C-alpha cells in the first residue's frame, strides 16, 4: 500500500488551495490514543487529518505528524472553532490556542464547528476567519453543519463564501438539497460520519455491492462518497480498519450500484440538529 498519499485525489478549494479527498477523522478518539492512531493513519497513506478543539486531541495530532518525519506541507490539517468561541475576538484567540496545541504556524483549513444560531454570533466569527486567513494562520476557511440560511447570511453580510461545509452525510442521510446548494454556491461538500457510525454496513444493498467487488461494506460506502465528489473522513482506531478504509482506489462502482445506494436515503440524522444545537 502506498505511504506517500499520492493516489489520493485532490479537490480544489476556493483560491489556489486543494484538499485530499480522503482524510482521517479523530472525533471521539481519546487523547491518549490519538497519537498512535494518527501515526497508523499516516503510515497507511492518509495525508489529511481532521481534528477540532472540542475533540481535545489536537496536541496528539500535532505530535503524531511531527513524529512521522513528514514535511508540514505533506499533511493537510483541519481543526475547528467550537461553539463557546464564537465572536470576533474569541475566535481569534481560539485559533491561536489551537495552533499552540498543534505546535504549528498555520492550519490548512479552519472551520466554524456549528452555526449556533441561538447565539447569533456566526457572522462575526466568520469575519474573524477572513482576517485570520489574510494573516496566514489558516490557508483556507470554511464551516461545518451550516444550513442553507446560515450559508446565505455569511455570504451576504461579508461577501466571502466558505470553501467547504462539513456536514453529516451517509447513505441513510444524503442531504441532497444542501448538496445542491453547495454546488450552486461553489462550496465543497465534506462528509462526517460517512458510515453512519456503522449503521449502514449491514444494509443488504451495500453488502451485495461490496461482495461483487471483493470489498467490505465500509469500502463500498467510502467509494460511493468519493464518486459523488464528497471529501470524506472515516474514523477508526483499529489498524486493519484504518488501512482498509484507505484501500478504495482500485475499484469503481457502476452507475447502477451508485443508484442503488442513492435509493437508501431515509432522512435519518444521527447527530445533532444544526438549527438548535448549542453544546453537548
């Protein structure tokens, strides 16, 4: 298996930046375990690591990257500004704190983690993001869990369109309307919980498609995401599964197989509702 990451397709972001289409997520990985798990992901070929201040494992992510003896430019690093840090000054302090924990001079992508419309501070937060990008602290800026109304408002009030929107997206919750809005606005779609925390892996349609290709159900679903054009960030703490999730570039789903998975949408959200979520 490649350890260079050269086989990962790159998706253009706004401006001159690009993001590896397949990344590795570290949500709910305990800090004490994160360094070892990220190290395994890097050995397996991943070159895109997605963390967040709220995950409390940024420091371990940074340490794993340094220990891998890779140039900083070889690994795309995403982190996120959490709900308590909305507002212009607080957001700037939040990125400074994340960079200190990561021991990095910049991140490749900085996201507003949730819109928190009840606090009505996401526009001011976005203004800080625009300035932090201009200062070179974040190469690209985007959002996570934003609904169409939130996207329209930040664009209207700042003139700056997010590069990406990271949203819950899997075969049982396909977010077609939001994806169409992304396409209209030129925003890249990134899928979190791409396997629905394993809930889709026993679906008969997915099992049959995986079997036809000699692959696992998880690999079939990740391939579906890639062929849709989504950036996708599966997570695992098991070395064999980490490698398996990366081994998705030697097969392709047919149009009929893509349509079969497209037909599985149940509108089943497993995470919080972005219109009401404030904090856990």
